[in-house]
C-alpha cells in the first residue's frame, strides 16, 4: 500500500539554525500539506500546496516558514531560523485531486520530531 | 467548517465493541464525516469515511443517521493495540481542504 514517507524521523537543532524537513507524498497525489503537533496538543494545520504554489496557510506559517517541491517526488518544509517554540512533531500529508462530489482523504506520514535547543 | 464534539476519553475492556459518538450539528450538504486514529508519536491514520447511512470496512463501521448531525464510529472487539486517540472530522467534498483536528477521544483498552 502506498504511503507518505518523511525524513528525518528526528531532527535536533540549535535555536536560530535553519532546518529542512522532507516528505515524499504518495505518487499520484497532487495536494500536499504540512501540519504540526506540539507535545500533548492538537494537530494544527500549517500550509497546503497545489500546482507548485501555496493554496492556503495558517497564522502559524509566518515568514520563517517556506515550502517547496524541488522535484517530482519531494515536498519540503523549511524553517529559516528556528525558535524553541518550533519544537514539535511535523506531519506531511497528501491527497488526490478528486472530482467534485468525491472526498479528499488525506494520508499522513509518520512525522519528523523537531527538537530545538 | 462544521465543528465536531466528541467525548474526551473512554475506557473499554479487551474484546468489547466500542462506539464513539461525534456531534456535528452544523454539518453542510457537501461535508463528509471522516475518522482518523493516532498513536503516540505517529501521524494520524485514516480509518473510515462516510456521507450517510452505514459504511463498513475491515477496521470499523460508521453509522450516520438521516439528519447527519451525529455519527458513531464502531470498533468491533477491541484489543490493546486499539488504544489511541480517535478524531472525528468533517471534510468538504471535492478538491482540497485543510483538515481541522479537535482534541479527539482518547480510547484506553484495558486487559
């Protein structure tokens, strides 16, 4: 069964450093997403991406964040200057582009645990 | 987006059937009801999705009454490995839509 993969599984970084989290969505999917989950809290939407551009972003997704699809398979989330409060699990998800009247099920990756020291 | 309400936690003994009910009073015509499961430190995993009446797959059943203002996820004969957080979501049909997670229901299966 196809699945979303993410690397690395755990990233430790110093405050102020740049990090890039990588995701490989399911191959025939066209919509891509990033979510984050701070320990013990809800899963929060960050950004959605379609046709090589951001479709929607939340208030969390400020200028320190950026997303990119550098090639035909990878989808990345970059945090330019990490802060302590960026420590969280980051989940990538993808979904097919379905016709109206059908559902858009998102499939999540296993996550990257980001620890900012 | 329709808001959902579900119990914060539930306990069940192994081997029992578990029913988790979710309220979504403001569900719209084009919304689908979707359930995810999440284990600690893992990504949410899609369980089941439905629009009306009953949907069954190899993992669970989803019961949706005619007014669609609530739904019930039914897990047959739970085991210890079913201990997880279960999220009820409403998702707009077609195209993309960000998924908004609530606090979910923490199911604890007891031996």
